C-alpha cells in the first residue's frame, strides 16, 4: 500500500513525500533531514517516520517543543493511521494513503517547482524512486503516476528499424555515457568504451591507450600505456603505428584511413611483418586542448568499412571517455583528501584529549620548559630521550604547539608497534596494488604531516632498510610510495623519541651512525619521575581531579600516609604508572580520601637500579672531601653499569655532557675490560 506525507505550512499545502518501506524519513530544521521544516519551533532533528512490521511509526527525537498527532502530544513512538495530522510547530503533516484525503481544502495549492507555472493548476507526478513529488500543470488535479522501474531510455532498443542512424547513435551514446559514469577505475572504463564502440561502428579490433604524465613532445617507447584492448577475430590486437599516434596527438584531431593494407605508417605490422588492417580510426581522448590518450580502432574484414559517421561516433565516445577520466581523477583526489581530513580529525580529537601543559615545577621540569622554548622556533630535528612513561610525546607536542607549525597537524607514529613492511607503508604510503590487500592508494604519515610535525616514537626500533629511506627524507630528498615511482616531496619537521641507548646501538651496528647524528641536532632529556619527587604531589592531584570528573566521584585528596608512600616509591613506570595508580585508587577508594590501601604499588625495580638489595651502611666513618666522595661515587657507578655513560648519567641525575666533564676532571679511566651483558 502506498502512503504519503503531505506537508502544509500555514494555509497552503506545499509538498508531498512518498514513504518507501525500509527507509527512515527524518524531519527537522537541519539541512541533513529528508524533510526540512523551516519553522523556528522545530528542532534540528525533530522526529522520524519508519516502518515496523506492517505499521508506520512516528517517533519524537526528544524535541524541544514536542510533536502532536491530532490533540495528542506524543512522547516516544506512536503508530500512524491514514488521515492522522501530525503537528510540528505551525507545520501540519498529513499521513494518507489516498492523496484525495489531503486535498479537502480547495483553497490549498502546491508549491510550484517551475516559477513560471506558479498560477497553473497542479498535478503531482512521482517518477522513479524520487521521494519528492514533482508538481506539473495538467487538466486533471489529484492524479499521481508512479514508475518504480528504470527509465526505458537507458534500456537497449529491441526494434529500432524506424529510427534514423543519427538517432540510433545518439541513443547508444546516451546509454554508454551512463555506463561510463558508473565505472570505478580506468580499466573498466576503457573496456566499457570498447564495448560501445564495437556496437556502434564497423570495426572488429581496437584499444584504449593513455599518455603518461611525463609525456612531452614526440611519442617515445612507453609513453602510451595500453589500458584495454579487444579483438573479435582470431588475430590479437596490434599497437598503433608511431607515425599515426604522433599525428593525432600533435594535431588533436581524429583520423579515418581506408584501404591501408600496405601502408605501415597507418597500420602496425604483426610479428611476421604483415599488415592485416583494411581501415583505421584513431581519435584523441582530449580534455580541452590537452590530449589524454587515444582510441585506436581498425577493421580486418574488407566487408566492414568504417565511414565518416563511424568516425563521428568514435570522436563522441572519446570526448565522453575524457570527461569520465577527469571525473575518476577528481574522485580519487577527493577520496585522498577525505582520508587526509579524517586523519587530521583523528589527530585533532586526540589533541583535545591530551593536556598540552606540562605538569611540574621542579628545577628539572623548568629546565625542560626552557629547552622546549629554545627548540620550538627552529626547524631543527629534535631527539627526545628518557625512560618509558616519562612523557616524551607530551614534550614533542609542546615543541610543536609552541612552534610556527602549530597550525599544521601533529602526527605520532610508534615505530615499535609495526613490522618493517607495515612501518614503511605507514610512513611513506603505498600505491594501489603494491601488495596483497592494497586496494587503493594510501597517503603516508609524512604526506599527512605536510607543513606540520611528525613524531617517531621508539625510533631505535626501525629496521636498517627503513632507516636508510628515512635518512634521505630527513636530508630533504623526495621519497616514493611503496610500489610507486612518482617522487613525493614534503615539508615536515621531525621529532624522534627513544628510551634506548642509541650510542650502544650505533656501536653494535643496530642503528645507523649517520642517522644518529642527523637526529641528534637538538636533544632533550626527560628525567624519570624518581629524579623529581617534588612533582609527584602536583601530578597526583592533577590526575585525581581528572578522574573525579570522569567517574563522577568527589574524592578530596590523599591521606598523609598515602602521599608519603608515593613520595618514597621509585615509580619504575614513571608518570604513566602514577596516572594508572591514581585512576585505580579513585575507583577503589571507599572514603572521602585515597588511603595507602588503595594505591596497590608494584615491586618492580626501576631501569636505573643496579642492585635489588639495599646498600649496606658503612661500619666506620672515614672523613673525605666532597670532591673525593663524588669521584669515588661516579667511578663506582660507572663500573656497576659496565661504563655505560648514558645509564650512569640517568642514575646520577646529570647530563651526559656533565658526566664527561667530571670524568675528565677526576681523570677516571676504565680499570678492567668491559663485561658482556
């Protein structure tokens, strides 16, 4: 049974919508609705109508001013019956299965689609699958004609003997243009064009070829790419001669040549040197004055002789193919832009979820902020080092948002989370068909971060092959997508982060020496949380407020015992562990404050701990100077770490350069060969 929604605004019936089973119709003020109601009392998404079993249901979408059916204000769902009048603000909507029920008011008129016919008597005619009824003038009002099937003008004509040749060609061209517009790629488009050409012209062999983007001047080997070819004979397709191709591309005009059996300039020879074509058509695929490719057709049958009308039809198909190719290119470009915008939206959502201000007022954190302020205005590559969980990504974001690139995107890639092949594809992108599963071109993170910043977390986990390609990009060279040959050049600032000892990796051959020095232009060392215990209370209360807001709890703070334990704890997981501990405590706390029982701290050792056992207190006291004590302590720590200077500087809480200076000052030397760990 056909049902309709007839819209009445004020005293005028204005529009008709036919309800289709299985489709939901939304009503509201927003332009995304199927039925748009220009009424200030209507909400943006006010209500919806849908079919459930055999009934049509009206559902109010929590609108501000409500929805009425007759005198009944509905809340939720209500089954509609023919003749019901739905009221939304000053708009009335009749639910009917007979349009005559909606036209009881003779003074009501329908909105005219054509302004010139505003005074004409109206008849509704719904064609195809359109929801809106088109209003046309006629002698019999209240008549509606439905067509659910495809228009007959796009169907093959079984008997067209009475039609002229031009009419037949126009019909075939119309159907072909419709099919070309639906093709998803250039190969299927070329095959569809050849099908139409074989039906509309007197040829039996042909091909569609496209020029490569780098084409300039005369045709050279490889300039014409064969997209699709077809033959209705036993012989395969033979490529167009270079002379004919150059002539058509240079002149930009189509060519029809007949009786070409012996002319090698017009017809190509097969592997035996024989020329089989009797007639040849070659038409340029052109967009404006630019030639995109060629359509090459020929006949090997003397009974099939193409004429000028066949040439005209081929040229018309070539123009249509050019438009379809341009639309394909634009669709691909729009899809790539859409993917990039989606990535940017994801980054923006992630950015909104991260606190951009670095928490902590210790001397070490003040020094970090100063280093960020010095590094941000430059274009130099930054290497951020520190243990896992100290907040290296937060420092990288602070550098980006304090730099001139802050309006660009910030892209973060974890190099340890992907395999070698996937990491290369993620960083540099890939072309369609580059590997199994590559169904479309993908823009890499470097392209997505153009004029922005890319952070490579765990950069020490890169494979040597990826390191080599990454180094070229750092040096300003263009790169190629996986499976592609087109160079891509981007303007990206690189920030790398690692918790590994890259010096040792360079010595062991696991990390490229030239890449290490290229990354370490500016270096920021983020200290572990145990090195700045004065920041623990501020961080703890910050996370407490954050999780109070997320969970709806109203915890006041930490008990003195809980805070003392957090101050004494070594925090092997650094700030990340503190965040998780506070989140768990907020969930588990029974009282108004977090107590020691809610913390549930781990017993893991930290990365800088060299011995799980506590140091034994000396049995006797030996008075020594501070310098001598410092010398002994530094030497003992170096020996304990097997003279690993990076680990030693982390344990001592000093910079690597400071440690080198003290080694020279105290003339410390390695007393024994290094142990293999």
